[in-house]
């Protein structure tokens, strides 16, 4: 187990290096620098700024400077948020996005998994059709539409929840619900497929034929075995939540990583773009690593190897 | 006649949601096509301004007007062209890149194949929107840039599918027979393998269209996609967002069309999958 974790951590280093290099290349190919704004600065000031941030050096030197700083855990300085380092910004933004993402994932599991299980256990009946209709709606509604409807109904018309910002627990509700739709629908579909597969297995027939009650068969034999694939999709779920956070944090004006990423792209704030992308990459790698480890732990056949 | 004996097309027409989806898609495509050929479907042009700005829906303007007094229905019909075109072009790009990549992987040595598919795995695990935004930084935010970004994130599913189909089909007797006739690799791929792998590919592409429409509208909504004067459902919704409080109709109608179109494609995709593979059907019993 321990060697597995070490091995996975070592394997993720080249992946991170590739992500860092690709993002660096992408961002630097772009015409226009961070100091091209509408009101043009005097050329001397631009030159000074470029010199301060090493933007006047050849690209390969900038690259090695950047990778060197990355290795020391220094993500650089923001060009737009004066006097704030990227580390500072992300240090504030990460917990916000993390809380939002975890609450949303929790909601998605609480609603999505039972919905899928109910659908599968009533295959072809009204509950199944309704559940699948709901989950198709969930994947067909863009996040900004869900957010707009929720804001309009609960914040503007009923005035029971705040329109946006990130201050009290009340501020978490609408964004988290908005963010939960897509992973919830994904989980419902996955759980349904997984339960349908398990229902056909021999051990379920054995359980029934030895006279086990339907409830016990469902809980002990069907649900327990069909939850395994559900545990292993944390990787894709993290990706879905990151994608959703761009929209949700934009709509609700939440100072999280998604919002900083978008404003960084708009402002061509190089180091902030690179830094946020690196944090997203680490997050995805950790999620996938966690899945691999849990998978081994859950499935004794894999533990043997 | 049992369900399994019918042709996939007949089975598809037995699924109400799929038929509904197909009808809605056909109607929207027809309207978009007519508009593209210059047929005037509304009394107003999409860019015709008037003093009647920010009007609520009425008989004259069934969906109201925007802040420049332009008829929203006319703008939505005009925007349908771009949104549908983006969805279809992305599906085509995904098909082209995906089948070439998948075919090469499926036909290569196991080592090359494993390497190529590992690359797909990594690319697949990245959030689409993140990659699209980064590509958009380089490619710009015009229609062409968006299409490139969409194409580059959409082909991985098709590639996986084509590869696995090829790996299974490669050892079938009819392929052996084709080789025995002295047909070239390319010929076998184009005339025998691809047609036989087409079913699952079509299903995958049917799901590519709505996800492309969603991605484009989301990008435009957060201000990193198309921007005016380009007019898609995404830019219309983005415009409407700013006046959500006072004039909710401006975001409601574009969103409704995005939702209906995406839902229809998803229904059609589900239907096609069930029709081509009766085992996954929502049918009664087992």
C-alpha cells in the first residue's frame, strides 16, 4: 500500500512537468502582454515593468526561471492584483472553492445515488422513466441557466437567499445546488447502470433462492456491490466540479479559484493562469490517486498483486 | 415480431422521447437553414433596432426586445444558425480526428497502441472547459478559435470507440476475406471496418453535438467565448444575464432554446443507443 502511494506520487511528477510546460507554452505564444491595456502606459514604464517581471528575457530563460520557481513552490506574482503573490491569492481562493465543491459533491451523492438505485430497482416502471428524465434534464441544463433560475426565484422574487458573494452559510446554498446538478445527474446514471449489472449476478440469485427477504437482498447484496464503481469516479467528478466552478463562481461572484482563473485569462495575468492551472492539475492527480488506492483497498483481488 | 427482429430504425421510432427529440431537432435545423438562405421568418431583421427597447413579450414581439429594441425571436432564430453549426461542425471534427487516431491505434503494434491510448486517457481526464479556455487564450475568441478549441477537446471519446471497435472487428472472418481478396489496409478500413463500427460512433457523435452547444454557450456566457457582434444562443444568454433582475425574458428565451435543443439531442442519443443495442433498453422486465 505504502509503496503504491510513493510510486503514484513519483509518477505524477513528469505529468505535472508536462502540464506546466504546455501551459507555459500556450500562455507565451499569445500576442499581447499583461501590460497592454486600453490606456497605454509610457514605453519606459512598460519596459521597466517587463524588466521587473523578467518578461524582457528570452523565452527559454523565462521558462527555466519559471520551472525553477515552481520547484520551490513559488507560483510568482500577479501582474494585476498589485503586491499580491499568486500563492497569496490561491491560498485565499482554494479553501473557498474547496468548501463549495465538497458541499456540491455531497449533495450530488445524497440525491444522485438513490435516484439511480431507485431507477434500476424499478427498471422500466414509472420511477425509472422519471428518474432518467430528471437526470437527462440535469445534464441538459447549462449551469448558468440553473444558477439564473435559482437566483431569480430565491434571491430576487422570494428574497430568502442572497444573490451572491461568500459570507455566511446562507451564501453557500444556491451556488452549491447549482454546482451539484451535473455531478448528481452523472452519478444517477452511473448508479443505475451499475445496479442493473449487479442485479443479474449469480450471487443475487443465490441470495434470493436461499430465501433472503427482498430488502436484505437489495441492501446487502445489490447496493453494497454496485457502489464500487461509484466510489471510483471521484476523478471525473472532480473534473466536473472544476468545470462547474468556473460558471458558478462567475455567476455568484464567489472569490474562488474558478473566478480568479477566468479573470486571470481575461487580464492575461500569466503567472496567475499558470498557478491556477497547476493547482487544478494537482487536484485531479490527487483525486485519481485516491481512487486507485481506494480501489485496491476495496477489491481484495487487486490487493494481492 | 419481437423487438430484436426489427431494424434499428423501426426500434428508434418506437421510443417516444427519441421521436420527440428527432422532431424538435428537425424543426430547429429547418428554421436555421431557412434563415441561412435568407427566408424572413419574422417581421423584423435580427439586427433591426427600434425605439421599443426592453419590451416584454407581446403579440408584436413574442419574446420581447433587447436593450437596442431588437426583436429577440429574430435574434434567437439568427443565433440558431451559429449554435447548431458549431454543434454539428464539432461532431464532424470529432469524427474525423477521432476515427483517424483510433484507427491508427487499433492497427498499430500493441506498444504504440498502449502509448497512444495512454495519451488519450490523460487528455480525457482534464476538464474540457479548462483546456478550451487555455486554447482560447492562443486561438482568440472568434468562431474559428472556438471551433478549434471544441474540436481539440471532443475527439477522445470517438478515438477510444473506433479503436475498440477495430480491435474486435479486426479478427472477424469478413475482414480476413477482404484481405484474402488482396485489398489494401486503407480499403479494408474504409469499406469494411468503418461501416461496421458506425453504430456506436453515431451514438457518440449524437452526444457530441449537445455538449459542444453547451460548451460554447457556457464559454460565451462567462465572457471567454464569442462576443458581439457574433450572435449565438450563448452570447444572447450572456447579454440577458446582465438584466436578469428587471428583464428576465432576455435570458429566459435563449436559455430555453439551449435547453430544448440539448435535451432533444440527448433524448435522440439515448434512443439511438437503445435502438442499436436492445439489451440496454428501458423495456419491461429482463
